[in-house]
């Protein structure tokens, strides 16, 4: 599981949190899961200092993904992660495209 455990400090002083999740096609049989989270909180989040972002970064990278955090103090925080989706994945869970779910 990639999601960090919810904590009261995760959205420090935020009144609004936006979450976007989608997929993009890659090479045949492969794709990318894209996750974006942004808030209007206090900002200042970074991958150091015991914020929990280090563990999240480790998990994303262990799956071959990338993660970026932009978080200027007083400007909120934006987090973007991209994770590969492969047809040959040994992970039993997979993202099911909307057209397959409708069938």
C-alpha cells in the first residue's frame, strides 16, 4: 500500500485538499498511475524532518515510481507521484480501466 497513514499534521492548517488520480497509457501493456494531492495549508513540507514523507518516498521508489513535493512556507503543499503499471506485474492488485469495469 502506498498511502500514508492519515495524521492530523498531514494537512497542517489546510482548509481545502484536492486529490486527483488517473492513469496514462504507456508502451503496450504498460501505463502510469498518476496521483496528485495539493492543499492550501501552511506549506514547508519536505522529505526530511520526520514528516512521514520519507517513508512515502521510499515506498513509491520501491515500486519504480517517482514523487515530487512542492511546499513553500505559507503557500500550501503539492505532491505528485507517478507509479508504473505493467502487464507483467507480480503484484496481484491492478488498476482496472473504466471501460473494463463497465463490461
